[in-house]
C-alpha cells in the first residue's frame, strides 16, 4: 500500500489478478463435472445417480438399483439379470440387447427407453411404465406385467408368451407380429387403438379385453380357441400361417 495515496498494489500485477480470477472460476465451474464423473464410477446401489452414464458391455447382474436415477443411461449389451430396479427412473435409457431377465422392475419408469431385443423374460414389472418405448423384438416371456403401461410403445415382434397381463395397457401400441400365445389375460386388458397386424393371439381369452374393434381382430391371428369380447366375430382368415421370420 502507498501510505501517501492509500492505493493498494498487488505483487505480480495483471498476471496475478488473472490467476486469481481463473482459480475462482475453476472452483465454481469444475466441481459439477467432477461430481458427475464420480457418480458414474460409483458402485451400483439403491438411490444412486447414474443418469447419462456409459454402462455399456458390463456384467452387472444382481445389482440393487431401487429408486436410482438412470435417465439416459446407456446399458447397451449389459447383463443386468436378476437385478432390482423398483421405482427406478430409466426414462430414455438405452437397453439395446440388454438383459433384465428375472429382475424386479415394479413401478419403474421405462418411458421412451430404447430396448431393441431387450430381455425382460421372467421379470416382475408390475405397474411399471413403458410408454412410448422402442421395444421391437423384446422378450417378455413369462413376465409379470400386471397393471403395466405400454401405451404408444413400439412392440413389433415382441414376445409375451406365458406373460401375466392382467390390467395391462396397450393403448395405441404397435403390436404387429407380437406373440401372446399362452399369456394369462384374466381380467381387463386395454387394446384401444392398438395396431394388431398379424399379432398372434391363438388360444387367448380376450373376452374381458377393452378397446378392441372388429377391424383390429380382422388383421390379427387367432384360432377357434380364441375368445373374443361380445359383439366381435371370428374372421374367416383364421387361423393364420406360421410366421416365416420368427427370429
């Protein structure tokens, strides 16, 4: 300090001032990035934040991720068999060829996920939401899908054989060439405006289904054992030939 003028001088001049400014900026700007990196490296646990993380090609079977934030997470080709995702948020996550077989998915948010050939066989997804999901050729064999919402989902060639679908919603879903043989549809199930082109419904009891119209039944594939809601009739085109491309 100049005692005569009262002015303060810093040693180093402009360079020192710039250094101080940069240090303050770094302290403010970089912790968020460091925190994000740390969360992506964290071990799987309930309630963690892996949103937008890269979790491709990993072996994570048996993980407990209940209530976790997994929005936009990339699980492509990852093995998550036998894991728990109860009330987890996986909105817009990538589950392409991902295995969640035998997992607990109750009340999970799978809205807008990409799950081409995803494996959900034997999973319990009661009251889970798959609205607007891309799930072509996904497997739900023997899954528990009570109250599960598939509204507006893309489910072409998806496999629901042996699944329990009581109270499930397929409103405006694309179910072209999907398979439902052996599925348990006891109680209500909503097919309002669903696209049922060559959908395999042989042997199903659809008498309690809602939203079905004759034009949907006319392009689906049932047989003499298929039970339809009152007012709908069996098309003369039934039974359909076997699908030449089941794989």
